[in-house]
C-alpha cells in the first residue's frame, strides 16, 4: 500500500542545481515535499553548488571554500532528493530523462546509465561559453562556466606564478607574466579586477618579489559591459585603467594558439594564461532534446509561463529563451532573472497539483552591478520611484553583496544565512585571503 501511494505522488524533476534550480528545489521541497504532496528531485553533475556570479572569485582563489553548498545536505534539510549525474537525453513519450554513466578519473564506471521518470520536468542547466567556432579556443583557453573549471584555472594560475617566480629568480625569463581574458562582459571584467587583486596579495605574501604581470582584456564590441549605460561603462573603463589592466576594444579574436591570441587587425598578444568569457549558449546537447523547440544558441524556447513546446516541461535561467514583454528580445541571462523565474515556477508547479492555471512570469529589471574587486563596484539600480540611478563605490558593493544574500536566504532561510555570514567574517580573520593550492 505504501509503495502504491509513493508511485501515485506527482514527481517533479529539476535538472541543474545552479541558482535557479537549487532555489526551486528548496522551495518545492519545503512546500510540497515536506507534507508529502509531491516527490521533488534535483539532478546535477557536481556534488556541490556555488553561486555562479562568484565563480570569478573561485578562479582567482579569493573565495572561501565555506561558500560551497553540499547538495546532499541541502536536500536532506529541505525534503527533496538529490541525484548525482549528467542528463544526456530525453524520452518525452515515456516521460523519462536519460542520465549518463558516472565514471571516476581512471575511467571506471561507478554508476551505469539510468532513466528517471517525471510528471513535471524543469530544465535549469544554465549556460556555457560560446566559442563561435574560433580556431584554437577549445584547445588552448580556460573557461569558468562551472565550479570544476574555475578550480582548474585557479590551480593553473598558482602553478604559473610559481614557475614565473622561479624563472625570474634564476634569470631564465625576463618577460612579464601575460594573462589574456577574451570578453569584456561582467565575467571578464570582474575576473580581470579580481586577478589584479590577487597579484597584490601574492606580493604581500612574498611570492611576487620580481614578477611583472600584464592583464589584457580583449572585447569585440566598442564598449565594454553593454548591459550598463555608456557613462557607467566609461567609469568602469577608467577604473580598469587605474588597476593597470590593458583594455583592447573593437578587437575580434580570430585565432588562439598555445602561447598567443590573434585579433582580426593582425595584432598578436603573448599569453601565458588565456580565459574565454565571450558570449554564452546553452549546452550543445540541448539542441536535439527529443524535438523541443530551441533557438540559435540552443536555449529552449518558452512561453510567458516558462513552459516549453511540451506541456509537462518547463525551462528557466540561462538555458531558457523567454521573451521580455515590452522590451524586445529575451529576458537577459542574469542571476536576478533566475531568482525571479524560480519563484514563479514554484507557484506554477504547486498550482499544477491543484489543477490551477500556471503563473505568468514578469521580469523586473533591478539594474546591473559589476564588482571591480573588494569594496569597489559600479552599476545602475532601477525602480518605479527612482527610475535609473547610477551607483558606485562602497554603496554599490553593499547592494552587490545583498544580491548574494538574497540567494542565500532563498536556500538557507534568514537565520542560517545570518550564522553563515558571521562564520565567514570570523574565518576571514584567521585564514589566508587567497587559496595557494
């Protein structure tokens, strides 16, 4: 009898544990899983979660490891189930997703390919960098789309600093250490500023006695940070100049080699470390997802309720193409959009169980903020009363920080978020400001 009752529960399957997926799983676990109204399951290829706007801090080594959230622990506390694995296919007729085999570093299969059934499926797999098919990008550039990639870059960064320091001391090399970042959107700009902060910390720790570091930011457009008003973009450009970051606007990268980056005008940039942060797309496997409608960058096309061309499948976050009513184009791929979409879908999926209609998603743009290192932030805030207001400095930094606190509150609640904040304050007073391994 208990088994039959369990099978009759509405099964909600969420694929992707990013900002949107984890917030939705937590909300539905509390609202539907706890009272036994539905079985809520979250699937992700990683075992821990880090808020994606913080990945530039992971890559630079300045983010505390305590900011990671264990999916299993989060699932246990909030009455949903977590599955480790990567979705590789969809069978809409059977209402099942296909999850690839899990293998270890040696290639040994730990868990075979599996299938999981759903009544309601939510795709929240996020986005990856768009290489636009440019020669050498996949082979020679680092990406920071995922926590694993960010940690890989951070490890290479520290190793490269050590090698450069030794080469300088033994007079084997007298050229500066060259870091080239392609793409001057929020990720590229924030990473460049954070890496400059890292070079200062390394000097403080005594590693960088004789290392000269050149950080170059290359952007195909004539303006960096297109999401910001021109005045703020100019202010950011000036701030990057003060940090000693070389900005190359209107330069389209056409080729990347092991040691160089080539632009369309024939200029060649030496590069010991290369990071690609130019444009996004949904993962390539999504463009063949059992007939679901996608756009040119593999995003699932959704209506104003975030429903795909299948009545039982929804999509949100960076992998969804949702029209921005009254503004033209689609809702931008930002953390605030993911947060709002998760809130909307939580209501819609609860309504589905009661036979009520879906909730229409309305995107509210609260502005854009870009961090340029600790306590230095620029951006614009929007509101119905104040219109558009430009902000900068410490006030903007506090607002930027509050966006992360909103995410933490959504998955931890107010009390636990307050305790985590206090814990991190104490931790920072006793631990190194940069990860050195």
